[in-house]
């Protein structure tokens, strides 16, 4: 089934919420969960993927009442269903606007029962995006002398809860889980941040370029996510590289940009930060204009300049948030894949995230 057909099938389940959700940077939170089953003909065997996170995994698109069905975890689950030949239950326990501590305490810990089910095979999580967004908003609103404390606090809290989440999942997920994976952060608003701050640096007495300030913090969050993943037996989907790098070699170094930007196991944090912020800085591109080749561009970020674009329908989760559920046939038959990828894999932000998660799917359940 083509994604457009699926959109029509779930139209009766999907209502675009009339209540607009405030920007996540304003620190509002809302529960937006989805439990969806990919119901494959000819099998009654069903495995589960559990995804914990904020608005990214929720599939937020501007409404508190409905969310995108095909957020990253749903895309990953669809790949798994196709390759395993089984039904797949994708459980998304998400809280839009939540910072890392909230996701850890009120989703991963409080809702651990979802990953404890014996049919669970994949557990994935993402966090820290709102820590970064709120710190960025606070810094951008400063006048007088710049204070970097709010950025340092966001980095510290992100570090603490990324590690705690992996430790807790290891201790509590079903013994049958075959894949645990974290997704790191892309940089929303990259171009918009290429502007001077309203505050002045205490050392130079000059206003600072906001992009220049924020990029090293995101790089440190991302290095720590992937480094912790290696320590605790997780995989790390490097969404920064997937979103921010072109899918061809733009600088003639012999590497596709999105490959060159990826985390490299064994590289120190300082070396990684230098590679991202200096060495390969010229290859970083705003994800609103992701280039899959030298002449083709796709928009990975919605008009809010924060959340990923998506293909397919939406799911009603309640007037003021809550949980949506349903089922559908697999999105596409595997015969429609090209080199193991569905035809949408690099055209939308959520599709790219889901594919980046799916490359780690085990060959068998």
C-alpha cells in the first residue's frame, strides 16, 4: 500500500486539533501517546517496539489533539514488520515539550511496563531537545552581559538523564529485547541562529554569533549520547549527520557529507566537537534544505522550524492530548523497497529518522 492510500484509510481516525499548542520553548508539556499495530496478512505473530521521548517521537505537527502517525519509531517498526514478516506493535510513550528529566521520570521510569512485555524486541528513546530549545530561548532573550549558565545547565541535565535512561532500560526492559537505540539531536533553526545576540560577551565586550555559541553544546550532547550508547550496549542513530549533512561529497574530501559528520567510536569529545564545529563546519546545512544530491532538495523541518516533516496521516489522541490507537496494513510491500529503503526514506524528516533507527534492526526477532 502506498503512503497516500494509508492516509485515506485512517482519515476517519484523524482529526486536526483546533487547539494550537504553544511553542515547546515556552516549556508547555502535553501527553501525546500512540499505540499502533501493523497488521500483516497471513500471520498472527506480533512483536513490540517501545519508544519513549518528547514531541519528536510523538509526531507533533502543531496540534495537541492529533499527531503524525508516521513519526520515526513508526517508520522503524514498519521496516521491522516487513523484514520479519510479522505483525508489529509500535508503542510511543511521548510528552511534547518535556525536558530530559521529565521523559526519564514520567515516561521511561513511570511507564516501564511497556518495555517489560515479553514480546518487546526494540526499545528506543530520544531526549534533550527541549532542554536545548529552552536554553537557547533563554540565552537569546538576554541583554547586558551574556550568561552561559543556562546552556551549561541544559548540557549537564542532558548528560545525566541520557546515562540514567540507558541504565534504567538495561535493568528493566524484557530480557527478550534485541535492540536498544537512542536518537541524537539535529539542529533546528540552524540558519536562523546565524545572527548576533542581544547580550555581550564579558571577555570580548562584543555581541556573539548565536549559531557559534549553540553548535558546540549540541555537539557535546550528541557525542555523549553516542558514547553512552557504546558503554551501555545501545546503538546510536546519528540524526545530526542524517539531517544536517548533504548526501553527496560537497567539499571533495572523498566522503559523503552525511557520512563524514557521523559520530566515530573512539574519537574523543573534544576531537568530535572540533570536527563538527570547525573542520567540517562548511558541510553543515540547515535541514529545511536537505540536499540528497547536488540538484535536489527536501525540507526536513516543518514551518515551525523545529519539528520534522512527515508523510501520511494523523492520529487523534484526545482534545487536550492523551493516547491514540489503531491498526493498519504494512505501509509498503518489501518489493517496493530500493536497496533496502522505502521510496520516502530521504524525503521527509521523520522518514529519515526512522530509517536511521531501522538500520540497526536485528535480522530476526
